[in-house]
């Protein structure tokens, strides 16, 4: 059976997207299609704040893209050397919180230790943090529709047909792709098992009138693959 993932394929150290690999363990053939693009914002302001660790009690990274924004901001503002020489050590003496293991892995690669990744989602992490520190928020990127979303979905459906399941990774990704999916699926729309990466995405799916067949227990390839596997193969047949 075929599974469509509404996300950009990202290779890990094994050279394969971990969601595709995990779904394959359940005998499922997964394909990733990017539905989002990103525009980075406020990078000079971000770099300025990163240069003043004494003003803050810690950092919170909400997504892998936020880590990318940090790296880009330091590079563009000429502070990459300062980060390696002193800033990294100063920030590492503070709390660095992350949402999910994927973000934690990227933060670890830039030399920071993390906590909170096992909370599972943003809501639980917020509860974990709120009693500890006051917060200051800075938006460093915004999502826009991927320019190839319609063409990529058309190509997928023409070659592979209607998928047995569709994995949704964000409310915005759903908003940008749902019209095309409905048009292409036609009368088969109700047969698709929709899976959410987390509760926020599941709520957005339900608000759009979709029946959410499963929600991952945590935002990981293993949890999502397990949920989809149980929905598509309820008797454990792989």
C-alpha cells in the first residue's frame, strides 16, 4: 500500500528519509512531497540577541527551521566566529529547550546541549518551561506554499493513484495542499486514512472536515509509522 507524506524528504546519516524507512518496515511504500517553503525573517535582530547571552536565561528552538535561521543569522551578520569562540559556551551554560528529537539533533550539531525533546509536542514543552523562565518570542521564518505543490501532487496521483494514507505534518502544509488533494482524490477521498504528526495538526485536520485515523504519540518517524501501520494493517500483517 502507498503512503503520501506532505513534507520534504530529508536524508539522515543512513542516506534515507527516516519516515520512508520506518514505513517500509510495515510493508508500506511512502513518497514525500514538499508542500511548504520558508522565508527567513528578523535575522539581524536574532543575531543581535544571540550576541547578548547575559540578557537571557536560555533558548527555545521550536523547529529544525529555527535552528537553520540561527545559523544563517550568525553567518550573515559576521558572528559565526564569535559563536565558536565564546557565545556557544555561554549559551551552553543556560537551558536550551527544543520541540522534538529532530530539532534536538540539529541543535546538538551546533554544539548545544538540549532538554525537553521528550515532551512530545509544543504544548507539553510549554508546560515544562513556563514555570521556569519568562519568555521573549522572535519570529525568524514564515511558511509559504511550495511553488511546485500542485504539479508534484498531480504527478504523484497520475503515476501512483490515490494513496491509502496521507501523513500531515503541519496545519499550514494541510491548508496549502488540501484543495488539490480533494480534487485529485475525488470520490475516493473518504477512503484515505489521514494521519497527523501531533495533536495541533490533528485539530487543524478535524476543523477542515477530515477524519483523523491516527495521531502519532510523539513527532517521530517511529511513532507515525506505527500509527499508520496499525490503521492500514490492523491485524499486524506486513
